[in-house]
């Protein structure tokens, strides 16, 4: 592997690990109010998506590869993981900003260490999405140069 592929792999793994960390941070920040279900749902979705993307990056759940490929094929492709990282990073940054604005307006104290960790994870997700898009583009370009006019490179396995 080249150093660019190593950087892409490392950045993707960090991004995939940042999603479950955001899920845990979201659970710690859930208030016992009407938004309890929203906070729990956000944490479950971020945790599950993070584990799916971690499987796509590292293959850590090697026994579940076929199940994940069949049901969540986007997590096995760089483009799909990049879109997942971008959406999760932007959503979490916006959700934290809205929560901090609301807490500040109510006169509550907001932890700067918690916010720093939260926004660091969001930045890791956005950086991971950019690196995933870059690696996907490079891989697609090299495949096209090696096999011009060949089969569709973005064809997914479709079961009947």
C-alpha cells in the first residue's frame, strides 16, 4: 500500500470510530424530557452506522460481511461511507450548536470539554468524508484508465 492509501485507511477508521463515540456522548447529553426518544434514537442510529462503517473500513466483523453487503451495501463502498460520514458530521455539529444555543439562552452552563470532544468528532467525520471521496475518485479514475469501456464500475450486487 502507498502512503496515500494508508492515510485514507487511517482517516476512515478514525471517522468510523468517531460515530460510536458521538453516540456515547449523545447518550450522556440526553435530557429527561420530551426529547428523550429523539436523543436515544440519534445515539442508536449513530452507533449502528458507525459499526457498519467500521466494518467497511477494517472488516472487523468478518463473519457478518455478507449480511452487511446484502442489507447495507453503502457501508462497503468508499462513496457510501463518505456520504455517511458527511451527513453524520454535519448533523451532529448542527445539533450540538442548537443545543448549546438553547442552553445559553436559558442561562445554563455548558461544558467546554464536552463541546470540544463533540466538535472534534464532527471534524473527524467531515475530514473522513473528504478523504473517502478523494480515495473513491482516485480508485474510480485508475479503474477507468486500466479498463476503458469496461463494465459499470458502480454496479452493486442486486439480489432477486
